């Protein structure tokens, strides 16, 4: 129903804690990033290319919630 679930272990020691990473799919990552940043959300960095897939490029921008959990915006940009 439009939900993608990825189960994996932590790749880096700083991510090895009891929580889940949530990725929010957005149609325009630059617009969503700009709007959230203007609202005071602190991002770990700007949106960036994660992977080139056969039909699209996967872009992500990471940020943390009030308890320090890692979250991300995710956008599949058609080529």
C-alpha cells in the first residue's frame, strides 16, 4: 500500500541503538527541504544523491527528531 520497509543492521556504530529510521517520501526533495529548513528543522546536510537506479535517482536529506533519532526525506527523481 505504498509503504516500503527495509530491515537491516546498523552500518555505523553511532546508529546502533534501539530506534527505527523513518524516510518520508516527497515528490520534490528540494522544496520539502527548503520548507522544513525555514521552519527550523536542522538537517545533517543538504539533499544529495544516494544511488542511481535503472529508472530514477534516489535523493535523501537527513535530519534528527527532538530525541536524536535519524529521519530523512527521500525522493525518487525520474531521469
